């Protein structure tokens, strides 16, 4: 399984995904799952932090703007990322931005 597929596991669960990820990793016999989970979480947070910076101090983004800006950021930063990984991250970012008041509704 590649990182793009694993990103989909994190994005679907939104919260409390660590247990589900570790159960999947153990069942799939992934090597060093803790390191892999940390790496994937960092990828999520880097995109979120990027969006946070461009929205401060009071700007909000529409879902389309979140997807556009995150696509630019992620595809430039992580050349291995494909459409599946990007879509998973964008779904998570829209959820997280809505939760944190960044999503313009």
C-alpha cells in the first residue's frame, strides 16, 4: 500500500483515526507504523498550517479555494502525491477548516 492510499485511511476517520490506522497497519504488517503515521499526520498539518497562514488574520476560504490552494501546495511539496492522496487530504482540510471556522459558508 502506498502513502496515497494510507492518506485515505486518515481522511475518512477525521478524528480518532490513530487506533484505526494502527489496527490496519498491524493487520497489514506495515513496518514501523508509528513513524509512518507521524509522517502522514505531518503532511496533513503542513497543508492546514499553509491554509491557516493565508487566511490570517480574519480571512475565510470557500471550499473551492481550500481545494485550489491545497492542490498547489501539496503537488509542489510532495511530488509523489497522486489524485487519490490529494482528494483525501482536501476532504480532511475542508472538514478541519469548517471545524476551526476557516471555511466560508
